[in-house]
C-alpha cells in the first residue's frame, strides 16, 4: 500500500501581536492551519491602560502578557520574536532579519505610532505614549518634575516644573490629564516639604471646540466638567504652534501665548506603522492621510485577496463610507472576522463584508469620573466609571490571569495610592554603582 | 516680654535609603531632630527579592516603595533625591551637585555593588544584580536566550543559548539558579515549539567546597540536593578563570575546561560603594579588603563621633572580632542603634556598643525548597520555604501596603506562572516605532 501523504497545511502568517493579531490567532484555534505570529516584542500590550503605567498606578508587566503564554496551549500557533522587514506578494513570503517566512494567508496588524503633524523635532520635548518604554519615560518625567520642584528655589523655575501640559483632548489625553491631576491633588499631597503639589497646573490642550471629539457633545461637556473639578485647566480651540525645550506656544483665536512647562506630553495624533508603506509599495494599495492601508470591505488588500490588513493600520470604511475608529474593539472584531473568512474560504465558502458591531465607548477621567456612550445611552460619573472598571478587568482576565493584579489596581484606585511611582532611568547603565565625585559646592538651603 | 527663641534643632543627614538608612530615619520619628534623607533614587528597594524581578516573577515596583510615601507622615524627615558627592567633616557638610547640606550627625549607608576581583572586563558578559536596572537587564538576557534558541537551527549554538551559568554559590546565586531551573523545567515548558526548554543546562559555580558557605554544612548539603533535584548542576571547588563573550573557562582541581554559555550571571562578590573611599580620604578611616569602612563598636568613624557608617558599607566587628555579615537584618539593627545613640547623646547619655541580634538566616531555592538556620535549629524543605515566604511578606508589608502584590506573588509561586517575563530593552529609544527595512533574505525554516 502507498503511504497516505497529508496535504500541506494552509499557512497563516500574522504580523503583530496587538489586539487584532492576537484575536486573529486565537480565532484560528480549531482551524486546520499552521499559524505563525511574528512580533518584535515578546508580549501583548493592553494599550488602553498604558496611561496608568505612565502615571505610576500600574507596573508594565501588569498590562503585558507574554504572547507565548497566552498561546501556549494553542498548538497550531508558533510565536516568533522577530521584526518583519518586507513582504513579497508574488512568492508569498514575509521577510525578517533571519530569513523569509512563506504564507498562504497574511494578516498584517502592526498598528500606529504617534504623529507630530510635520513637527518631528517636538518628539524629545513632548513624548507620546504607545510603548512600555514610552510609558516609563513619561513616568520618569512626571515624577522627576516634582522631585526637581522640591529642590528649586527660583519661583519661576519652580512654576515651570509644576506645570504639566497634555496636548490632545482625545481619550488618552483626557485620561493622562485626569491622572496627573489626581497625583498632584491627592496622591503626592503629603509627600513633599518645600512644595505644595496641589499648586501644580495641569493643562489639557485641544484644537477642536471640545474634548473627546468623537463622543456625543453632552458627554464632552460632562468630561470637561469632571476634568475642571479635578483641577485640570481645559483649553479648547487652542493649537500648539511651537514647542522648544520647556517653552510651548499656544494659539487661541489668533492670539499667541507662550508658557513654560517642564513636562509636555503628546496625545494628539497617530500615524500608521511603516509596514503600511511597505504594503503600498508591494501591492499598489492606497494609503490614507495618516498612512493607513485602504482595504476592501472584507479587510483584504485590493487585488490581493490573501493579504489582510486589520486594526489601527487598516482604513476600513463602514457601509456609509466612514472609516471605523482606531480602537481596540474594532481591531478585535476585525481579527475574528479575518479568521472566520480564512476558515470559510478553506471550505470553499465566502462571508459577507466586515461590519463593526459597536457596543459603546468609554473614557475615564479619574476616580468615580468617566463618560460612556453605550448604544445611545449616555452615562457619566460613578456609574460610567464602574462600567469602565468592570469592562477593563473583564478583558484583562480574558488574556491572562491578571485578576490579582486587578485587585491591586482597584485597591490603588480606591485608596488613591500609586505604588508604581518609581523613577527608573532608561539611560542609566545597568550595573552602574553610586559614583562619588570629589567636588565642593556652595552651601544651599534644602 | 522677649520672644522665646527656639534653639536650632539637631540636624541628622542620612545618605542612602536602603535598609540601614531607612530604619535610621524611621527610628528618629519621635526625636526632636531635623532629618534629611539623601538618595539618588526616589525609592527604597527590597533587595532580597531582586532575583525575582530578574527571573520574571515580580515587577520592579512590587519590590520598590517611594521613599517619600514611606516617610510621608514623618514630618521631621525631608527626602532629597540627590547624589552625595563629598563630605567635609571639618565644616560638617555633605556636598551634592546642588550645594552643601550641613549636619550635626551624619549617617552613611550607601551599601555595596558587585565586584569582579580585578576582572572588571567581565562586567558586560556577566552582569551582576544590585539595582532594578540590573534585574531588568538579567530578565532581558534570560528570556531573550530562550527566544533566540527557538529560532536557532545550529545545534551547538542552540546549546550555548540554552546554557545558563550563575557564578557564585551564595544566597543570591542559589536563588537565581533555582529560579532559572524552575523557568526552564516548569513555567516555559509548554511555550516553545522548536526547543525543549527542559533541556536547558543551568550551572551554579562556587569556588569553595559547598554552596551557601556561611551556613551550617548540613544545610549546604540540603541546598545542593534541592538544586540538583530542580535540575541545576552544582559545581563546587570550581573557579572562573576567564570570561570572554559566550565562553567561560572553569578551573577545577587544576583542570581547565571551557564551556559556551550565552547567559552568564554574576553573583560572586561585592565591593563597597565609592563613598567609603571618600570617608577614608576625609577622615583617615581604614578600609577593609573590599572597601568597607572600619568603624568603632558604636558604628562611628574613628575620631569622628558624629559620623556613622552602617549597613553593607560598614565593617563592624562583633566582640570576638568577626565582622557582621552584609545582610538586611544587620543594616536594620544598625540603623535603629544609631538613631537610639543620637537620641541618647542629645539627652547627655551614651549607649553600650552595638550588638547584632541574629534571629536566623534563610535562603530559598525554589518552590517548597529553602534552608533556614533559626537560632541553631536547622530546617529545610517546605517548612523552611514557608517561613521564608511569611518573613518576606511581613517585611514587605511593614514598608508599604504590598499585601495584594504579595498575594499575586504567592499565586505565581504556587501556579508556577511568571507574569512579569516581559523583555523590555533599556537600549530601545522611547518613542521608537516599528521600523521596516526593505531588505530581502533567504528563506529559512521557522
């Protein structure tokens, strides 16, 4: 008898282990395919809570789960910690620094990074928040500013050290500004001897006429009220025209004003990952204004039905032609959809177009303060905050057993304590020991 | 009536917020003194658990507490995040980059860093474990080695990637080796597809004839047995004569052997912080072989009764002339003693010499495996492990409310999960986005 040779399995390659890529991989669990998930980091990051790392409420590992451990039991997935450098649609391969990986279906989900609207020179003065390293750097800047203010005797310099500017009034900006206000007005209140942390100024700058522009107008009003109550100065219809070191120039109604702020944080814009450009170069696909790939209604790249782009990197329009927002639930549903589509195709079927089912949107401002738009029902205050907490704990537990960490987190939240406000310096050389220089200086009052 | 002028308060300056400095500050709580605590970091580090950060079990913030928050309610303490650069015993001042701080009593507690016995060139190939940054770097190396092994097709190179060498069989070396063995044999077992992590080799190298040399000999035997059971190869009477990249030369009984190991971790020796040299230069105090300051039996510097050196930086001999060991309990008791002595002096009294009261010593090897010497009672196995856990939780809670984190930790320990095994790269520039290079490579099997 001839041995029965198995046909080679359909190979799915996924680039990016964010919400889109991970949900795609997980939704292929029972499919008769070989999945390779490529990510240059070894963990999935729960990005919606990154601002809590930046403000010392959570540790990086609390919102990160090793991809291998999430997918440990799913034996048809192989995780590869690697950077995709190129794709070749003709030979159907993804290039990495260690060689090419062949695919039958390719899912690209590499997301976005921040964007300075042509002012990339602002990057060092106003860092953005997309990676764990970004969050650690923000945390370092925020807490170092308070430390430096404690030592500063010049009132002007002290004021600049205690001025925190968040550029961008979207969900991330609102969350950051609210969290910094809670730090200044509650958490750190008793900790310093020379400064009164409640004198800190927290400015939230938004170019449009209200914060949380994608939300219904009444919720934007509620959010601005909550921010003001927390001690945040909300400046709408205000544009940032210049950032130079500690100096920030604002334009409002054709009036310009320069303020001094040691800590400027960027939450104003995103641009697509560079992989979008590669896909465009190799497939001829169009990119939108921020570099996202214009995909078909089934999330495939035009004329390349076996290449899919999902999540923040994809520009996918709803039936009315409006693009879906760059949020985690869209990415998750897109990942699931593409997995179902691949399975359908393998059995010779097809699927109707992708439709995003929106359950609602939630933005948190501070303790007991959030806004929620749940299927047209507008909520704010404690009830929105409570829904926000429950929703986030639910999703965190789904990936990994973060339950105990989440108890810690609720505990922090309720007690207004911030256990993770350590300053670790990414520029400090590991192993560097306390050095002592022999140098005398003038006495100073401390 | 003349206004009553208060006499200026006695100023105590403490350099270093480790166990010695922090306990000294806390023990001055009800004293009528002004305390300034100087540390270049903003947090107290619970160093005995640093190896758990290095092996992905805990997050940095889990074992770090902001000094300000620990001392928040103690109004006679001011915390200064600053580096001491020099001291001047004549004018009684501590120099910092921002000026001089006058003192009436000075307590120096800047600890130790690792020591390569004249082979400082080994530092990059075999990092040590003293700071949070050291631990993050070790964690990066350990988990990156498994990631690289998964991709490596050359069997020799793969073997080197899966070989972990810990140099030094003291408590830190034993704990590190045991934790890596648990990672390889349990935690990571299901996570990879190309490698079998249980084939990893973990070597513990000790120059003397047994591990845990300061412990009673029967406990050293127990510890070695537990390590072997966990999968660690214990090599005693073995010296490291050369480290060059991945190559490590060992000498045993005049026989030399070179092995290839991608991950070499240093737990072999310490030397005193550079502040010891400064004290010696300024006061004429002697230093011992590893740079610790030889102090009087009341922990003061000879001929300088108002300068104290405590903790790992101090060489303080017991009444038989044997120096007290460099462990946290000694530092804590020294901090308390000096605080009491300062208070006694202020009321015109004195104290008998410092005597360390030893309650016992504990070293953990892995789950359910530890050794303990409690007042002459030798324990090992589960009971020693349980005492170790309870003791550490007790001390962690004393500083800060780490109770919930500790529940997480016990949970990890029991389930053998390691939630914090993320690879964060200290060399990665914050804000760096996923870059894509256009470069084609040869196909490779992955």
